[in-house]
């Protein structure tokens, strides 16, 4: 099978469905913290707004300008992020990274739907875009912690 056919296969119906139905795409009016991350190789960007109460994410908004893989990852993150703490977000990010880079297991709940991105592990040039939603969220959480 050619590399082009493999790439077409990568963009499965499930990935495209997640990308098309991304939750929390409205930026927050008065966020506690905001961060923007960019994938240098492809130019994808994700901007994240957070509302935090006692270290727990209580509001989340995102502006995602990424390929379908980055959008699918952002959709899973956006659907599951409210109610989590920095440590839980970090654990999800680390699990996704391990799945992509080190053939690790699928991230545990609440991020189990990231399993759909397992085929992307063979496309290293897509990894940064896939990681953007987590990385922007963590940057926002860390910036809020530093200012508290």
C-alpha cells in the first residue's frame, strides 16, 4: 500500500466525525487563564481559555486551527476537561504522548477516545498538532498557578 493510501486511511470516519463535532469552541468572556500553542512544522494552533475554581477546571473554551487529527484530539480534550485538575490533565497528556511516541497504551478515562489516534503514531510530523490541546491547557494551568 502506498504512503498516500496509508495517509488517507489515517483520516478515518471516526476522526473526521470528532473533528466535525468539536465541543467548547466558544472562547470564554472572562477566563482565569489563557494560552496559545502552535505546532511549528504545520502551523496548527490551539488557543485555550480556562475558568478555574480551587484548582479545578470549571469552564473551557478553545479556538482550534489544526488538521483533522489535531481537531479530533481537541474534541476529546474539550469533551472531557471540565472537572479535572492539573494533575489529571498532565496524566492525560503524558499518556497520549506515550501512545504516540513509545507505543504506549491508550490513555485511560476520561481520555480513552484518544484511541482513535493510535494510527497517527506512524506519522511523527502530525504529533505536535495532536498534542496542542493538551499543551495549551497545561500552559494555561501553569500560568495561572504561577500568578496565584
